[in-house]
C-alpha cells in the first residue's frame, strides 16, 4: 500500500520576476534598494544587488535583483518600468517557504508590483539523491517528459512560446543507457538552461533542478500549489522508477487525471491509496486551474 506524502525536508529556492512602475526621481537601482528596505522593515530581511548567481548573503531571506528578460507594459505612454527579480535563500522545507514567501508577496503587491507574460516563476528543488543514485535523473526526466503537455496546460498559453521555458527534446532513449553522473551530464548538457527544466545545477556539490514552466505570480495560493506540485513530482521520481514512454500525454482532462493520480495528488487504490490532505487540496486546485485555462 503506497502513501503519497508532502515532502517535509526537501530544500527549495524560489524566484519571482515582476515589474514595478517608476514614479518620481532616481534610477532603477534606487527602486530595488527601496523595495529591499521595505521588505526588511516588514520582517523579510532583504538586500538589493545586480543580477547575480551567488547565494543570498548570510542573514538575508531574499535578494532584490535586476533581470534583463523582464519587460514593462505599454498600455499608457510616459510610464517607466523597473525590472525586478526577487529570489529567496535556500529554504529548508515548505514550512520555511511559508515563513518567507507569503509575507514577501504581500509586501510586493502592496508596493504595486505586477506580472506580465515576460515574467517567470522558477523553483529550484534539491535532488541530493543523484549523488548516490544517478538513475533518479532519468526517472525525473521520464516523469516530466511524459506529462509535459499537461504541465503546459496548467500555465498561461504564453509560456509555450516563451524562450525561457522551452519544451524538453524527445530524448528518453538517449538516457536509457546512462548509469553514471558523467553519462547523464554528457547527454543533458546538450540542453540550454532555458529549458522547462534546467539541469545545469545537477553537477555541483549540491545537486538541484530548476523548474521554469510557471508564469510569475504575486498570488500566494497559486505559488503554494505550484511549489507542492514540483516537490511532489521530484519525490515521486525519486521514490519510483519511472519508465520512458513513446508518446507524451496530450493536454486533455483525462491526461490531467492520470498525472494527478500517478504523482499522488489524487487518491487511487491501485496507485496511491492514501494521499496527504495538502496534496489532495493541491490536486483540486490544479484541476480548477486547468479548467480555467483549457475550457
């Protein structure tokens, strides 16, 4: 009897891209500094800096950065927009996520931040199992590749044509022969970091994957359920041996039900006979979200 449980200890980090109208004097860097100051004053320790891949500095929960891929709107003339990316430190669990992300998004909404089709929401998820069990990389690739059309059905249509979350190539067969990290690296380094899943962080001292499918959001509920889905997908691939399929699931309601059942967000006596309440809640939310975007 299999139980689907929400990951309590897997570490993650999140990034939210957005734009904020620039009213008054100063330059864009000044706006980002003020955002960091306001977040810090409201119990979300923050620092402002340019675009950077370095870890969030010790003592801070988030960094407020610049991202050149984010563009402002053009509905009205005479408005300048500030490009903003807010990224968290490494969060130790979803409980840690709950301490940082909801108050952060609340402040950003109050400051007038907004998102558009150029903005993405990226989630970095720990995959430490790859060090001792490289085969989990293949299992995760197969899981995502099989369900990728459905995953795109859960995000706005603009993500399908977005350069920064490209579809995975049809290459499960190439990974079938891999047994070592060096073999997986040789195959997956053919992909760019702008794929729907960025694999480039797997080869460091702290392996992780970056999920890039989601459009950015300032809505806590939407961000919470997406984080649960990405964590659950990772856990499922690590706990089960997921085989490659010749044909990807189409973006249909029946396929969504298959994905939710297979991953453990929906009870099924032949797959997961028990599903944590939080995962059932997310499964229901994702069904509602899919209907909004596809019907």
